[in-house]
């Protein structure tokens, strides 16, 4: 007899039942529970994410409508809508935070074993960016964004070793990205790739003093003074390479902080890009390649930000079911999942 393991069942194998049970016991998540287990809640809500359901009713009907029995998923039957809603409202979100951290640790181990380094330098490369997630202004009045729209902003620090997030914070939609950036405590030697929205020359000066490197695009109205003109290859896309200083950062009795201004020809878009960095020791072409790799954080937002509709579940302190990295973590292990029906 041929045994078939559904795609969803294979996804659930990424979450060992023993570790899940230990987390339930640690957080006392099933205290005074009657019949409906945390595992059944997890199976239902993960099904909501994977199948892009829009309501709890759809989740319950979707599970009930499966052709095969649900025992292979570890549940006896599809939950009732009221039962699932009560569990979402009253069970501790810390349980699913622990489950997520277990999955993230597994992803980091997996990517470290299979990832290939793009650059020769040994510095840690990271990208920082923010993304808007729109919410209902009537249901989430704290999520200030526009007069008739509510939103939260996800500020994410992406580690390019495996392209997994190392830091994330959720604020209201109006919160400045620079405020979050200034609060970061990065290790000396880290290279941070950022877009022009983070241009703050006082902050760049502080990063340089702390031994943190950055690569960004230079604004056209930046006032600078050329200290040295570096030679550039005759053949290549590097048009200009200059060591510069910013008069606005100069202080009496102190040596000026040196930066680098690089003009680079982007053949794909037929335009000149002007990079601004404090990386004085790397080749200009490497600086351009670092900024190009910053696009990975844009792809991360595009492919991995799964946001369950607000009428499916209410947020509880942390957005435990809406962690945008869940989709990315699952996609890492998706290569080993057979293409069989759910």
C-alpha cells in the first residue's frame, strides 16, 4: 500500500512535537484547557497562513473539508470557530514566540551549512530598511499613519550570512526610521548597507567613530570637500573615486572624518550612481557590489511579509502569528518538501 504524506504534513515536521510540548509546559499554555490543545491551535493558525485564509470560519471549514483524515496532522478533528477564537484571545503569545525562535535557530544552522560567501572580506554585512504594513484604522487606532489609514512599520536588520533577520522592531507607521537606526548597537567592523532615507551625517560620523562601516547613496545637495582623488581602472564601471570630508562635521582641534565618494555607471539602468561610504580600504567596485546586495532586504519584504488580516486575529503585545520571517524560514526548508497535494 502506497503511503502519501501531504505537503502540509511535511511542513509540520519542521516543528518537533517533543520541543513543542516542552514549550507548552514551560509557558503553562494549556492551564485549565479542556480538550483543545495548543498543537491543534498551532496547526489551524499555520494553515491560515499557508493557505492565505481571510477569516477563522474559512480556517475551520478548510480543515473540515480536507479529503483525508486529519490524524496525520496530529489533530482529531477541525476546531469550532468559537473554540479557535477563544484560544487565540486567551493563550499566551510567548509560546509561539518560543516556537518561532526554535525555527529561526534551525534556519540559521541550515543556512550556515549551505551558504556561500559572496565577498572576500570577513566583516559581517547587514542591511537595514523599513516596510509599511497597512492596518484598519478603526480597529487599531494606535497605529498612526494617515488620516483615514492605519499602519505599522517593520524595521528590519537583515544579516547577509544566510539572509535571515537579526533584529526587528514594530512601530506605528509614522515613526522615523532614523530613530530606530540610531538606537542600534552594532559591533565594530560591521558593514551596514542602507538607502538614502537614512542619510544623517551626524549619525555617519558616530558610526565611523564606533568603527562601524556603512554604504549608502549620496544626496545631490551634500556639501563636501575633496581631500584626495584616487585612481580608477581604465576599463570598468567606476567613473570617479574620491576621499572627501564634510565641513559640517569638522570640529576645531580635531582631524576631519574622512569619507569616500564613488561615481559608478549602472549599465542595467543606464544611469550614474553616487555612493557614499566610510570604507576607505575596499575597492570601489566592491563598494558598489555591497550596495547592490542590499536589494536582498527588498526581496525579503516582498516575498516573506505574511500579514494575517486584522479580522482573523487580534494582536497581543507581540505580533506572534504575524512574524514576517516565518514565511522565509519555511521557504528555506521548502526545497526538501515533495510536491504533493495538501
